[in-house]
C-alpha cells in the first residue's frame, strides 16, 4: 500500500468481518505496529483480544464502550486509540452514529 492513502482508497480496501459485523482496513503496517480504519455495525461484536505488535485504530462509524488494558471509555467517529503490544482491547458496540 502507498504511504499516502486517500479516503476513497481506504474505503475501496475495506473488508467486512461478518462474525464481528465490523468493516476494517489496515491502512499502514510496520515491523511493530499497524494502523486500522474501522466502521462498527450495530449489534456487532468486538471481543477482547491482543496482538504481539502495537495497534492504532481510527473509528470512522459507530460507537462503542472500548476497553484498552485498564482504561474504559466511549468512543465514536473520529476517535482513536492505541493498544500497546500484548494489551487486551475490545468493547461493546453501542450504535451506528456517523
């Protein structure tokens, strides 16, 4: 993928995970991190999980009560989070606010 990513390119690369009801795209990946672009559908499922690398995520659509390690906050469109390596993250999807 290019180092410069337009909104239309990100949307065109988006994949749907039916088990979680989440649209997502890996915008950038490096040796120790990845950047995710995500749209959370109502009634979706974003279970707690972790990775051996750092993950930064940007919410494009949807609202959720997110847990990253010991921190819990509500996030929505435009909000971002960073999950350090090995730190559990996931949450309860609350709705589809855009």
